[in-house]
C-alpha cells in the first residue's frame, strides 16, 4: 500500500487527516478490520476548525480504496463494489501506478465474488495492461492470470477457461515462463474433465502429480491431485 506522502500531499493534507489515516492503517495491519473501516470513514470528519490544508484528489482516492479493501475483508462485496465503481469513474486515475494495478485486481476479485464474471474479466484486463505496459512486472501479470482462471473455474465457465488456458500457455512459451505454463496446465485439467476430455485430463494430472512429488510439494497439494485423478471415471 502506498504512503500518502508518496503522492506529494503530506504538506497540504490536514495533519489530522493523515493521523487518522495512519491509525486506520495500523488497525488494519493488526487485523482489526471493522475498527480500521470506521477510522477510514472518519478521516475527513469535523474538519471545520482544523489548521490550513486541503483534501487532495489522490489522498481522497487512497482513503476510498482502503475502505473498499476493508469491506472486502469483511466480505461485504456489494459495498466494496460501490466504492470501486465510483473510483472507476475517474478518481482511480489519480492513484500511483502500483495502486491502480491493485485497484483493478481487487475490483475484479470483488466482481468475481458477486458472480459478475464478464465484468470481472474486463477489470482484470485493465490490471494486466497496467502490469505489462507501465509496471513491466511479470509476477503481477501472472497474478492477474491466476485470478482470471480461478474465477472461471469457480463459476464453471469451462469453455472460457479452456480458451484462456491456451492463451496463458502461449504467453508462457513466448516469454519462457514455466510458471505460466504450469498454471495453464493445472487449470486446463479441470476444463478437460468438465468438457469430457478425460484422457487429456488424466495425462495432464499425472504429469502435475509426478512433478509435485518430485519437488516434494506440500502434501495437501499432492493429495489434491491424487483425488483429482481418482475422480476421472470413464463413463460406461
């Protein structure tokens, strides 16, 4: 998360607002999300007699973004969506580039929770653009693709998942990124199973399981793929 000072606003935003913001951030960091949300909501309260200063657009956008994060943590996705939607009308553009990425990623995940998959994919596309064109960050790019595939699997959008797995694998080959290729293979196994391509699902899952056993992956992950293979029952 960005420090308000990184926006160049620490000298113009009223100090009381910065103090309240920092207290909210502290509460959130300690896991007291409900109290943090209340503190963020009070950042601009009762400023009539405060010393000179102005509430800048970037600082206002940051406070709203933090409120939305708190609402997500509290699983109040509809309220978080309302804030994200408001920010997306223009104010989000005043955030730092990394915060804009986080904004679109969180917005997409919120929409995923609300079963608004098409809208979620659109916001994830914005996050990918920021990751590649502005931040040039391969890890962020992979993170966005993970959530795209996750929500398509979660909502049973198997044709879309199948298509996007091919895209992810292609990006992995083009950029020599084995992490993308492995991600694509894992999710494609689920698409293959759902679309009736059991032989392909079995072949992919056997490869994943062998790799996880060889690399001594978490036993829970190994058990997950053993269970997946056991689920591949050929119809009579």
